[in-house]
């Protein structure tokens, strides 16, 4: 067998060995058998030293061609193994883009937040500003400025949470209602128009609602330690109880989207209003038909409170009211346990998402 036949057979054998290699490690072992230091190509070249120059030259050229063919077959198999590994990896990590996407439900506003937005929109359409303020209040704004001095028995009805800070005469507390914002807003309003007031001019009316969270030591089916209130205030030179009746009646009918309800103003007592009245509503149809339901407290602002706002109660008069958005939410959606709104149960809360 001549050199050409030997080298051709060597190339065929190497290609077959490479094809049988299923891993890169197997391929490197096969490479060593043909191209390594003791491989068959190297062994074939060892006997060339005793050959003549002409034979050595022709045999060397033939060996180089065989070596190049074996290396080409080796690189081709390397690439094939690399492609196979990449294909395996792609299949393992493949994303089936033909599958439908995973839909995540959108969140929504809490039912009480929906009620607060509704209240703000209705009173905003009547020209009322929206006031926000601190939930940690001073004794002055929460009680004293609202005609409820330290020894007033009405304070015991508030079941107040007191917190660190403040002074002995004016301790800090978690506000028990949002009425302090009436004072804060009115004081700022009066300060802004003080020059006009002192000159005997007509001060722009104070017309504001103050929605927000409040706190009292209370918890049952219709009460929570944290709850919401919305206080309203309208002060001017000629604002009467008649205006209160009109405004609140219009609000209730708009809020419940029904003219088929009746309001009554039942005499009551609040230290910051005089005269005072509880506001009840009665639906004329539906599951609550015929029942009187208390929804708010109200009254003409007490002269002492007007005075604490920095105004002359002989000249300025008005009304205030306070209602519970949580209770309005219960009535609007037919919920009979206030605690459900604050349990965080998605099954319950998701019913109110549109």
C-alpha cells in the first residue's frame, strides 16, 4: 500500500472516529489519536528522516494535505457538537410564544375611597373647597377651639387616643373628627383676608369640606377604631339653616342617585353648633324602604367657634355638618358590617371594581 492510500485511509478512519464522538471530551480524545504527539500522523512522519530529499518533499506535502483534511473534519465535528448543545439549550429554555398571555387583574379603589371621591365631586360642584390636614392634632384644634373645653362632658364621648408630644395644656392626640380642619381652614382664610375684613369689606365666604381618617377607641359591626369622616362648613354674612337643608338634601339625592328619599332634621346637641340637628334619611323604595337612617350631624355654627376663627359672630354666621363616609358606603352598597371594609379580603373588595 503506497503513502497516498495509507493517508486516505487515515483520513477516512479519523472522520469516522470524529463522527462517533458524542461529547467534546470524546472528540478531544479522538483528536489525540490522529494529531497528538504520539498520534498516527506524527508516527507516519517519523520515518521521513532517512528518505531522500525528493521523496521527503512529496511525502511531506501529502502528509500536510492529510493533516489539513483531518483538522477540517475535526473542526466540522466540533461545530456540529456546539450547534447540538446550543439547540438543546434553546429547547430547554424555549418560550412558547403561541400560548395566551397571563392576564393579571387590575387593581381598583377601595369602596370607601370611591365614596370619598363621590362626596368631593358633589360638593366641589357646589363650590366647596377640599381641605386636608394632620391626623395627629393638638387639643386646641380638636376640642377647645370647637367650644369643647377641658371640663366639657362631651369630651368623654370621643374615646380619644392620646400620643406622645405636645404640652400639658395642649397634648397631642389622634384626631377624633375632621372638624379641626374647619378651624384651621377658617383661620387661614381669615388671615388671608384680614385687611379686607378690618376695612369693613365683604369677606369671601368660607365654603369647605374636610374628608379624612379619624380615630376613636371603638370597635363593633358599625364602628371601627379607625374610620372616616367628612365635615363641612359654610360661613358668610347671610347663611342660614335653610341653606343647610337645601345643600344636604341636594347632596343626599345626588349621592344616592334618587329623588325618592326624604330627609328630616331631628333636634340634637353638639357643643360646636347651636341649634343642632341629627340628619336622618328615609328611602321610599328598595330594601331599606320606610326606615329612618341617621347619616349626619349638623347645626348652625356656635358663636364661640366663629369667634375662635377670628370672626365677629354678630356679623358672620353659617352652618356645619359632619357625616361618616363609611356609613354612606354601607348604605350605598348594602353592606351591614363595617369591619368588612378593613379586613383586606380581596374576594369582598373586588365586588366593587367596575
